[in-house]
C-alpha cells in the first residue's frame, strides 16, 4: 500500500486563467508555478487533475446558476473548459470531470484507492480557493481523508476571498492542514 501523497490539481482550466473570462483568477499564474513544482516532485502517477464541466441538470438550482453566468453555459467541449497548457501532461491519468464545484466523490475516491487505503493523503491545489477547492476539501475531510491545502498553489477568485476560505479550512484539523509549497517539498 503506497503511503505517498497524491497531488490533486483542481480545475486548471482556461476559463479560470484567461484574462478575458469573467471567472479569471488573478492568482492563477503563481499558483500554477507552484503546482508544477509539486507535480515534478510527486510525479505523474501520483498526480490527478480535475475539470468542472457545465453538465449539471438545468431543472435544478444549476439552471439558476447558468442564468446568472450565461457565458459559462456552453458545451463542455468548448475550448474554455480545456486544461491550460501548463496542466497538460501533469498526470498519467485521465481527468476527473465533474459537474459540481466539489470534486470529492466516487470518481476521485476510486482513483486514489480510498476503499483500500484509508490513510490516503491529498495535497490539494488549484482554483478557486473559495469555491471548488473548499467544496472539495470539506467533504473529503468529512470522509476522513488527510488533506494538505497548499496555500500558495491555490488561486482565489479575488484577494478578499482567499484568506477567509483558507481560514475556514484551517478550522478542520487534524484532517486538514495548511502548508506552503516550500513546506511540503521540504518535508516541514
């Protein structure tokens, strides 16, 4: 049973990186640099990448969501949902595609072998800290997963939104730990 951590890269997609997108995170480029450093250390076999895709049922509250954000209500094959160039090739596995903000679910649990290894540890990175990251971390913590949120490898939607999201996640020790890229790579 491999006890090395998995690197989880949440939604490194063009829609969150492109300056012309309404959902562009100004913190995406420096986060992606740290994600690349972590991926190089962990390796492609222990790196997983997710994508948020607009495939939720429009009869639910997701219909209201897409009416509020019509620019995002396009085909999942639209180029804005592609991975950014820097994220391609980080993982040896297919992307985990979900229509939900949170990515903890049966696909991710199965991919990391949660049933066989309840000591699974995820290094959580990606975009955005205050949406898809926090909504992945909290259910995974509830399930009993060990999580390290890599604070300089997550991208906030806006400067004022990141610190409260990180603070909220810090309230869930020992399941959730917050560390910088240097602390993770240095073993601190």
